[in-house]
C-alpha cells in the first residue's frame, strides 16, 4: 500500500460520541425516537447530515420534506459545535501512534470525512499537520460528490494523493464507510470496531477488523 485514507470521527478522534449526543438531542427536540448507539450506527454514522436525517425519518415512517430535513440538520450542526467548543476534542492514542508510524514509513495520508467541520476538529486536536490531503463535507458539496456509502470521497482523496485505489487502504468505523471502501475497489478496507459491530463491518466490506489501530502497528 502506498497511501492510507482515514475517516475522522470514531477512527482518529472521539467525536463520533459527540455527534451521537448531538443527534440524540436534536431528535428529542422533535420528539423522534433515537438511540445514541444502535440508531447512530445504523442510520447516520459516516453520512452527510441531510442523508442521516432522511435515513432516520424513513425508518420512523415520517415524511421528510426538505425544510424539515434542513432544520434538523442545521440544529444538529449547532449542537455539535457547542459540544466541541465546551469540551474540546479527544483522540484515540492508538490511532495517533499508528498515524505517526504510517508517516514514518513514508506513506501518503489523507483524511476523508463527511463532516463540514473537519478542519476545525483537526486543529482542535492539533492533528492538521499529519495529513497530505483532506476531503470533507465542504469539498464534497462544492464538487457534487456523493456521500458514503458511495465511494466518491475516497476516490477523490486517492486522486489528490496521486495513487490508485488498489494501492490505498481505507480505515473506517462506520458501516457506510467500509461499504464505500469496498465499492471503490480499494486494496485494503480496515474496519475499526468501536461499537461491537465487527460482524456487520465485515458484512459491509471490511477485509480486516480491529478494535484499535495500534493492533496494526506491525504492518503500517
């Protein structure tokens, strides 16, 4: 592998938990049932905000007019920002060690996230210097890239790193993310199991599943 493409929330930073809290709070405001673990993993994790809203509403058999979708998505965005401003951004130490090992092995590195706040999260975590390329929700919107589980954002990152998909590895904790890696024909798809869903990660396309990226330190 010549390049490594990392999801952000839940793989490098512990912000997946913050996203789940924000989703729970916003759906509570609208009296829509939402479980921070099961529903987060199934319906919203790894997806653009609006797609996540539509997935939840569809599962609850609730109509999803654009104005409702945008209102929920916008409120969720504000809640997420409030939470990270109040509590900061924590990282996974094993992931940081693995990132540093990958850099020391002279491999190209990209971060690929559906979040429009990727730059802000990376700066808060003091990690923005580690990546050679970044594909986030802002770039995806500007270039009309389909969100995960479509492979568009990962393929865009591979092009930015001037590498082919089969020579790059994808690291994801979301079911939609490993599905995107598989759909894109990437050489290796690593599932990071933060939520007890190892079998589901494999079923959606992960070649390898670990609980922490430090388990891969012998083969960065």
